[in-house]
C-alpha cells in the first residue's frame, strides 16, 4: 500500500479523499491555492503545500506545480478527485513519467473512454447500447445530412472532446444541421483544441441513469448498479438517487454487464461511471464514460456499503477489487442533494462570502460531505457547491421524508444556498411519484 498520497483537489472531495487515506493509514498531502489558504480541512492533512494563486489555471490546473509539490512531499501517488485535472490523460501521463502512481486510469484507458467517438466504438464492441448516429467524427456536411436522414430528426451535434455540457447543438431540420455543423466545429476547436464533431439521435424525453463501475489492474471489473440523476439544471445535476425508481432491473442488469465488459476491454483500472439516457420504453443509450470518481458517488456507497474512494486507492496500489460481483447487494434507498452557494430566488446568482450561520443536520441515516465550518469564507474562484447532503433509509418514500427532515435542520446564513429549492423538490408530487425526465426541473423553474 502507498505510504503517502497527494490530493490534487480542493473542497469537499479533498476532505473525502483525506478521510479514505486516513482509514487506510496513508499519509495525506493537501495542496491549496492562496484563495483556499484558510480552508479548515488543510489542518487535518499531514502536510499542506501552497501551489499558487486563486485562478485554477495557476494552481489546481497547473500540472507542473502539482508534480513539483508531489516531488517535494515525496509521495507515492496522486489522487485527482473530480473536475480540474481528473480527466486529463496528460496529467495521468505526467504522473507516470515522474514515477508517481495516478489514482485513476492509465492515459491509454482514459483516452479510449474519455474521447466520445472512441468511447462509442468501444461501447458498441462490448454490447453497450449507444445512440444511433455517426460511427466516426463527421468528415463533411453531406455525410452528416445523410446520417441525419437515416436516423431522423431531431439530431444533436457533439464535440468528440466535449465535456461539461458545452458545445452541443440540437437540430430539428436539415437547414439548421448544415449551419450548426460549422459553428459547432469552430466552437469545439476553440474550447477543446479539437474541432471534430459527431451527430447522434436526440431524445426529447429521457431520464439520466448512470452505472458505477470499478476495474482493477488484474482484468477484473464489477458494477455497483445505477444512480438516477434526472433532476438537472443547465446539465448540472441537482439531486441524485439510488436505486433508480421505476426501472426494469433485468434490462438494467444486461446493460451493467456490458458496461463491465467495456471497461475490461479498455483495460481500465479505477472508478468509472457509464452515463446513459433512458427512454420511455426503458431502453438505454450511452452518453459517455466519466473516468473518475463522481460527485454523487455517496448514494452508491450508502446502498452497497462499499467505500468507492478507498477501493480506488487500493486498486491504484495494485490490489484486486476487494469484493466480487456476487457480494454487491443493494440495501434501501439513498438520495443526495447538492447544496450550492447560489440564490435560487435570484436566478441562481452565486452567493460567495462568509458563512456566519452553519447549523448542520444529523441523526439516523444522514451523511453530510462538506469542507465548510462556521466562519468559512466561500471563495468566488471555484464551483459553488459547498456541501452534499445524503440520506439513507429502507424505502424511497422514507428516504424522501428523511431528506425533508434533514433539510429543515440545515440552517445557513447570511449567504444564500439551494436548500429552499431542495425543500421544494423533495415534497414535489411529481418527483415523489418517480420517473421525472431531465427537463422536468427547468420546466418547473419556468412555471
Ligand atoms: P458532456 O460531456 O458535455 O456533459 P453529455 O454527452 O454527457 O455531454 O451530455 C450532457 C447532457 O446533454 C445530457 O445529460 C443530456 O441532458 C443532454 N444530451 C446529450 N446527448 C443527448 C441526446 N442524444 N439526446 C438528448 N439529450 C442529450
């Protein structure tokens, strides 16, 4: 096992990884930008190293500075968390070049599954259902028009290197497809340094269902079943839950098995999430694979009892996945609310500043993943998520009631948070019935 790990991230996920390290008796080295210099979790680390100023480009996204910190601290491995450099093959490669273990996939496996076109090809070969559409990047306009005619409108144009919901264009007819192709390619070139785009069928009504996977360096892969993340705003998940309500579990099992085969084919070691859209008939279409731990991993941890972050460290250290597929059992229901420092009553305007009131929920079945303490100042530089409130109960209904209870206990001020939005959602009759689609929340907010 590793002796010392550098955590190349910040906020709640840095603390989550630190906790996993401590339970594995690994020393942890945190890094921080000057904007995070007073973050209280830094005091829990065995060592904390400043890597630069507030802007992420000069700190959390700066490979040279992170590697320098890793070498100064003499660590065996680096955990990238999510966001920042977690899905960058060049970071995984830089670690390898410096003989530091990257806690995540090899650059090759990340490249295979991280590029959308390449990933769809690997998925098809493993029997993972994908959207009908172009098999490769689009070479010319006529080819795109021909494919769109075959699969039928609407279609969606996506960047091969895309991410974060950016650079996608929905086209309802040929004229828009022709004009948007050029725009999409230029935008993709500017945003991702790669102008290749592809098209696929666009689903109007769908749910977001994703499968948690783990692969190891010995060729094993397991699935930890699904999460439903259909409640989204601007492609950002707001509430996640597991298991997914109203789902055909037999169909799901077949997709899970294919997804496990896919990550084996890609020689993937670490945690991965295979994201799907599910249509009204309960059929699945793969969106993409996220080659890292997800924000919403705790809901899976609560229903399976498996520590995904610990497992990913053990896997990187060369151990086998510490359990077998037949040992994975689902118990009860878990829900996560992402608490953001934003004002839902003012168009979700970011609400940075000092947190004077911070009274947190607790009691049976309640887990709070957060780096915030009373007096914490939310820096304006980063993502607005300040906490994840996760609950577990025997049934979905009990979990929803428990979440309502926990949200009522949660008092934050004077900054604004998304707690009032969550309160509204967990008592919403459509959401409680289950099976709302990915556009439901936007419709509700417009109404
Ligand atoms: P990104 O990597 O940029 O997040 P994804 O491929 O994961 O891109 O898609 C992001 C979101 O865009 C999905 O969660 C879904 O809401 C929407 N989307 C993507 N592809 C389709 C599609 N074929 N049909 C309908 N909606 C889609």
